C-alpha cells in the first residue's frame, strides 16, 4: 500500500512538470508570433514619425490625406488643399503615401 502512494505521488509530480513545460511553450509561441512582431512594428512607426519632413505625403488615423508643411516636436502642420492647413498630432500619422501615384 505504501508503494502505491509513492507511485501516485511520482505520477502527479510528472504531470505538474509537463503542465509547466506546456505553459512555457505556449508563452514562447505567443511571444514570438504575436508580441515581438507588434513591438517591432511599433518601433518602425515611431522611427517613421521622427523622420517626417516637409513635403512628405501622409495619411492620418482618420483617413485624411495631406502634405507635411511644417514639423514641430509634438505636431505637424499638414496641407490638405490649396492654402488649407490643419494641425495634426504626430501620433495620428500612420502611413507615408509619397510613393503612391495620384489617380
């Protein structure tokens, strides 16, 4: 009877170890396929925003297309039409469309 209890405890300890290994593997897969790519994309977006220059064609989060007229540390002045400029927070700029030809 004593040997049976020892075998049962050993089996339970092995089950806990396999559960722990499985959880570590799941976290590792989530990190490499979800968290890490998102962090990389966020760093690229921050670098893009820091390198904005006058004349760049950009799009805001709200879908407003325009040309950068002036760059300040926290915001940009964006020309959306002839002699129409709006002040836009740098964090709302999401894409550079300089290379996309106009239709």
